[in-house]
C-alpha cells in the first residue's frame, strides 16, 4: 500500500477541512494514535481503518497499477 500518498492526502484534506488530528479522530470514529500513525505514513496500518479515514473525504483505497521506474524494469 502506498501509505506516503495516502498520508499526504489525509493530512492535507484534514487541514483543508480545518480539523485537528483529535477532531478528525473523533468525527471519523478512529483513535488519535491511528490518525497520527496514518499521517506519518506508517506501513502497517489496517486497511479497514484507512478506508474509514478516507471515507470522511468521499474516498476509499482501491487496487491500482503500480508505475515502475525505468531502472526497476531492467532484468
């Protein structure tokens, strides 16, 4: 999961909504610790909770193709 992109999206969206992490946690039904970990890009966050956070902004995590860098494509 690309937690760095999700982290940046959630952080920017939360701030744009004028919410503190605590306010966001309360409104989304998530724990403050989880919100902090999510926004820091922790790689071991639970997908169901990620989707609970993203739902606050009308979004959800879905499968998508991974774009590889040119050097990763070499044998």
